[in-house]
C-alpha cells in the first residue's frame, strides 16, 4: 500500500466534456512504477484537481481499479480533503514552512513568523489532511490486514502515528525524500510541533532517507528533540515502547526510460534546435524554480566566470531550463522574479551581437530537458540543500559530449557521485566560477572517464534496486521481530 | 595570559589633548576582572582606537603595566594590526560572516555570497590578524614559558594553531562565547575554511562553551567536519595526534556589582524618571540592536498581545532599551531600521492620548538599563540564538517587582534559568503573546518564588565560580597529561 500526497494519475476534463487521465512523470510516481508492475498495490493519494474530486465521489471515497502506463493494474483511492484544509496543508505548512525548514532556507531574523495563520494552518490544515490519509489507510487495512504500508515524504508526518493507534500491528515504512535538518534548525518550530513530527515518524517500523547524512541527522534529532534512545551502529531508535529502524537508500532512475527517450523523435527535434543555437560550450542547468536550487547564485557565479575569462565571451552559453514551481506561494514567486532579474543583469552586462550569455527558459518541458542533457559540456547542479537530485543522475546517462558534472556538496547525490564530479560549495561563487572553467578545459580522457564511471554507477544503482532495498528492509525488520 | 580582540581598556584623547583611559564594562572584561585581581595576568588585545595605536607604538608593540578598576595591576600588550586587514577581519569575516553563521541568521537563498571580497577578507584580514595575535602570544611566552594562555571567542579561531606550531608544549584554552552551530550550517563556509576553524580550535588543550548544547554541537561537528575521533562521554576529541578536552561552564555575573549599582544615585535618578512615566505594567527588553536578539518579532508579539487584550490598552508599555550595534555593517544598520519601522507600526496602530505602547530608546546607557531592571513586571529575552545572554542574569538580581522572566529556548542561559522562566520559541509570536499575558497575570507568590529561585542560582553560580571552573579544567587537563 503506497500513501503519498500526489498520486500516480490526475484526472481532468477536455473542452468537449470528456474525462482525461494524466499519468504523471513526477519523481515518486516514476520511482514506484516497478513496484506497481510487480506487486499488488493500492495507492492512496490526495484528490488534487476538481475532476479528481468527482472521481473520488463517484467511488464514494473508496478504492477503484486503475491502469499504469505499462498496462499493469492497481487500485487507487483518492482522498478528497476539505479544500481550505488542503490549501493550509499544502501552501502554508508543507510548502513553505516544512520545505524551507528542511532545506535551511529561512532568513531567521525576519522569517518565518509563527503567527495565528501558521498555528491555524497546522491545526485545521496539516492535521486534518493527515487524519484523512490515516482514515483511508486504516480502511484499506481492514480489507488487506497484512499489507505493508509505504508512506512518503513531508506531507504525511502525522499519519503514521494515527494509523498506529488504530492498527498496532501494521507494518509501516516512511520514506523522506527531502533533507533531514539537524536539531537546532528544528527549533524553527515550537517544541510541541517538532515533537509531533518526530513522534509521527517514529510510529513507523522503518524510516528511510536518500543519504547516510540525512539518516545520521534524523538519528541525532530523535535523541535531541525527543530524548529517544538511539543505537547509532544499528540505526535503531527506541521511543515510547517501540523501536524504529532507520535506513538510507539513495533513489535511482530507470536507465531503460532514458535509453528510449534519447532517440524519441520529439527529443531529437528539440536537440536539433539546441544544436542550431549553441556556441562552442554549453553549460546547462535543469531545475524547478525553487529557492533551494540556488539558481540566482548560479547566474552570479557564471558572471564571475565570464569576468575572469574574456577569452570565452561569445563561446559559451548557460542554458537554464527552469520549471516554474509553487507559484501560489509568495516565497516562490519572489524567487522566480529574482532569477529573472539576475539573468537580465548578467545578460545586460555581457551580451553582444549574436551572443546571449544566459538563455533562460521558464517552462515545464521534460523532453526539451532530455535533449539538453545530451548536449551539455558542463552540468551545474548547485543546490543549497537537496534531498537527492535526480537531474544529476538522469543527465549523464544520455550525454553525448563527455560533459562534466559540477555538483554541490549539499546535494544528496553527492554521496554517490561526488568522486566523479567537480564538487562545489553552493554559496561559494568563486569556487563555482573556477569549477565551470575547470570543466570546460578538462582533458578529453578525464572527462570521458568521469562520465563513464558516473553512468556505470547510475545503471547499477537503478530504480529497481532501490525498491528491492526497501523490500529487503521490510524482511529484515520482520525477521528481527520474530527473533 | 588572556588573548582577546577587545581589551580591558581603550585609550582616547580629550579635546585638550590629554590622554584618557576608558576602562570598559563589556561582558568579557567584567568577566575576567577577578582573574586579573588574583593572578599575574598579561592581556593581549587589538589596538582599536587611534590612541590605542599610539600607545602600542610608544611601547614598541610590547607589553606595559596597566591598572584595573579595582587597582590591581596587570600587563597589557596591544597589537596594532594593519588597518585594512583589521577592517576585513572585523567587518567582513568576524561580523557578519561568522556571527551570522554561528547564530543561524543567514537567509541562504540570497545571502551570503562567498565572493572575491570574502575570500580576500579571509586571506588578507582574518588570517593576518590571527597571525598578529599568535606572534604576540609567542613573544609573551618567551618571557613567561609556563604561562597558561586563555584565547577568547570567534575573532581568534586560527591563532591557537599558529601558536601551537611554534610552542608545542604551551598550555592553551579557548572559550567560545557564541553558540556553536551544527555541522550542516558550517557548510555556509567552503570546506577548507570550516576545516581550518575546527583545526584551529582543536590546537588548544581545552575548548570551553557556555552550555552543554553548544559543547555537544562542537563535539559532533569535529566528527562531521574533520572526521575526528570523539569520546562523547568524556568530552575528548582526538585529531592530528593531539587530544582536546571540551567543557561547558555558563558564565556568571558579579552580584556585588549589581548590589552596589542598585543604589547608585545615577541609577536612582533614572529610576525616578521611569517611575514617573510607567503605566501599571512594564514589559522590558534590553539588548544590542543585533539581528540575533529578535527585537522585531518581540514588537510583533507585543502587538499581537495588545490585539487580544484590549482590556490592557493604556495599562502596559514595552520599554525597549537598545544599544546600537555594529552600524558599519549593512546587515546591522538594516536591522536597526527594521526595529524602528516595526515600533512605529505598532505605535501608530494602538497609541492614544497619554499612552504609547512601545517606548523605543536607541542608546548605550548601562545605568539606565539597571534602573529599568528594577522596574519591570515582565522581562522579554527572546533571542533567535544566543551564546548565553547576560541580561537574563543581571536583571532579576536587582528587580523589585517580582518580575517574570520570559526566556527563549535558544538562549544559552535557558539551560540554567529555564525552569523558573516562561519558555518561548523565538519565532512563535503566538506563544510570546501568551507568555506576556501569563507573566502579567501570574499570582504574586508564584512570581516571587520564581524570582527568588533565579536570584539564588545567579548568586551561587557567579563570575568567580566561572573563573574557578576554568582553572580547575586546566588542572584536570594537566593531571591527565601526567597520567
């Protein structure tokens, strides 16, 4: 049983009044595709669109049969939350409050204010939405009492405990896809809220993270925030008469998907357009317009690089393909404005006839991104903090120019890929400018060797192995219960 | 031997051309007064004023005899740094970079940029100033080879290692008066800088903090940043063939000083003025205008409290006595402006004939602060993070109204005083508004009991006991060397 805020499909209605089924390509959905293909899965998710709510109503809120992209069938249960509650849950608590907290993004002298609005959004938004998920999960457990439950991410921290209260014997895991900050930073929330979040997660049998770093942070913060007893060697937390196994498994991608996409006619057409426009060197970034992604500093670092290397003017472009993200939230729309402003400043300063240093494209266009993946000479992945970062795994796999990965030390994928990348500190403009230059002037054999090693790793640690590792954890945990 | 950026005296010149000696009342200077009184002390500090530089020159940069306020004599050595180097050290690296880092104050999506300016300020400011301190320390150790060296605070992280290289057998301790953030937040600096800071401190035999919390953070960050071997139970870090004892001793105050100040005629005059103006209830805050002190949110919380308690309009004033701080640094002047703006917003909204809700006074006036200490009904100490916070110890000692302390969970003094205070989360406006109301409506006996317990603690854990604890640490460390 998979429980996540965003589901594998979303429903819409065509202008002709026909129901449309949109099978999402988002990270988690792709990730769990192989689970759906090989197991009997019930998926519980929020009804997000108007049409989702109609579908949920038609099934009286119960699960119904759906079909995945590859034809495998699964059961889907859409939870139709109260619309205001869902707005508070999503647009006030989950993003920005928790997201900003978990990525160390708040500027604490001024933000956030934990005012009545936040307290209300917690009590009347985050809590009831989690209650809705818990009730749906318990209802499904009635039907399949021996199912394992997989909760996902920061939208659902309270649900596991609510389920546990009613189903003490359920086997549950929770995978956290974002960074786990250290305990001081959890003080952005008042004590009773940060305790509830930790207690909620510890109601699971297993809690998983992408990296050893976030896992270590979670083990320590359970000790600091709750006074829990922690066995660091085994990764076990004891609290409230229960114990929880804490693991780390970096998520992978599906190499076959990218092997196919690479030669997709639509991708080839986008690639032709990029090749037509590109100068000698292409520095690429592909991100959501999220403050954690550090786009503004990336542009500043690029300007700094141009400043010191006039010999490369006209010969290099930074292509920034940015998916506009969460624009209902002021912190996000302000960041998008800052991105546009900074690109303009850099272009105004350096551009000349026939050469624009930064090519900024704000759109959600995955096929175009894959085309750009094939063409980069340097890929800049410089997040301030990032749970994992899939771009750093996807892009090398299809790259055809022995492109070099420039990777933030605070991206989760750095634990795996750091040894073949040029490591940068995300705040260090000087270091990033140096890395761009180093990438573009690196000897061909070295570039090729780094890229090949990266791809070999990404192919070996694929999505299927990530799913397998989670299922092994479940077996390991169940076995330890028997012993 | 005491080594600190700010010395116990500063020299100036009167309009008549006469040399003036200003004996400072700052935290560290007061703290070390009893050390000077009972031991043969040489103090090494920066020549900060023009006249300081002249005095240093007159003594050819060597130590000379000075007299403390109580008449005890000591030796003073002023280090005259290159003025640009000192500006970069103080106004770029120490404040704001390290200060903001150590108090979790950066808004990472936008600040800081580690640009050429910062890299230059480190190499040509922070490093040479530390080299200057190290050279002076080594020179004094030539004269007194068996002296123990006490380094202080975040201005001098590199000096201990430089001294150690030349004097492997010197006995050195370093007391850090600010919070020690957790390892993720040290990633605000590139790896080589955060390593140098940790290595610098670990060149000491002992490193001291005000709280168990900052001590724990330091032990862990030595493990995370340097891969050092840490014995958490004993508080010992092994790194680079050496071992360092890490301790925590909260600094105290001198009760006698406040017993005397309480009846000082100048204080009584200020008190008379306060009594004349005060309404029924006085909520007090006394701070530097530092973003870590959280003044803006304090005003917002007070407005929120007024919002919910119209029955107290006209009956309560928040008196904010704020010492303008580090106004050469843009982050600080912007914060002072934000303080003034917020006070204006609150006053414009609530004030009426004969009542101003917030009485904001921007001045450095310690005697007026002591007068206000005597008069508060509630003392708001709500820092975002604070190494210790002396106001929370000084004010209760002279308070004559059974005033209630409202204390941030992130103030270092919360480890000692939290049990008798009303604890608040510094970002939680709602919680702070509730605490103000709870303080003003608390039964008299409870207020008295809390205040008496606080004062008993502050008297028992005084400044002399803090100094004694440091000297015991030295004995303990030396003994362990013999064993």
